[in-house]
């Protein structure tokens, strides 16, 4: 349901919650969330809540999408790797803010459905595949930015290895759903800087793929 009034109200709520990056807000405004939710939840597309999608996964709360995207410090000159395509909503937001988006999804059915949606939106700067997010995308590394939309028990070393020097990784970390937080990891010449941001609740990052 493309309701401009509801979308404006959501954007105002995001501003009140601390989303100040005008490019991120602009991307959130331009991406139609109703295109990424299940039809039975279309009337809730512009509520600031997570919603269920196929395979027991979720489309994240708009605030979390905006917050994590802002934490990435978007740059239209660089490429970004997304771990967990899901519905494709976060992917579409990233595509408005980065030169190129590489996105990996472990569920083939989700990956194919998201690819169809993104193709319908004529977003041509996205490359998607089904794969194990823990492995990253070594053929395209290094990346200036990496974002994960599922919670790892710890920061995957493979993803740090695939970051450019000065690159940023944003991901939820925590073994239990009630003990997760978003971390921002910046790769330094001989170390990493880890910032603890906000408490969250995400589905777990799982190794392997599912047809």
C-alpha cells in the first residue's frame, strides 16, 4: 500500500529517533517498502516494525535499516557487501547510496524472490547470489563497507579479512537473541576498532545454504 502520508510519518519518526543523514533518509523515502513485504502485511509496510517474510526470516524494522545504513557511513564512490539479502529491502536502500552492492543470501528462494523485486525496480548496480555469508565474497574483495543483517556469535574473521584498510563492518553480534548488539568495526593498519552501538534482536547468521 503506497500511502504517502504514512511514509512521511515514518520518515519524521526516523528523524526523531536520531537518523540525521539526509542521504539515508532520502534513500528510505525512495524505496517502496510495500514492494518487499508479504501481501498480507502490505497495510503495515510503513509501520516502524519488523515483519515476517518467507523461511522464518524477517524484514527489519525501518529504524534498524536506517540506523545500520547510517552507521556504515555511506559513500557513493565505493562498493558494499551485504550478508543476508532477505526480502531485498535493505539491498535496495544500499543501492541508492553506494556505487555497487554485492549481496549474499543463504536461502535460494529468498535470493531469487529478492532478485525479481530488485529487477522490477530497475536497480542495475546490484549483484546477488546464493551462498554462505560467513565466507563473504572473496572474488570481489576488498570491500570498503560490509553489512550483515543476521546476528553472528562473534565477528567473523573472514569478513574482516575482506575489508579494505579503513573499511567499516556493521553487524549484530550475540549468541542469544536477548544479548545482541550492533557493532561497528573499522579496519586499521594493524588492528580493528570496535564500537558498540545499540541493543537489537536479529535472526542468527547460519553457515551453509538452503535450496
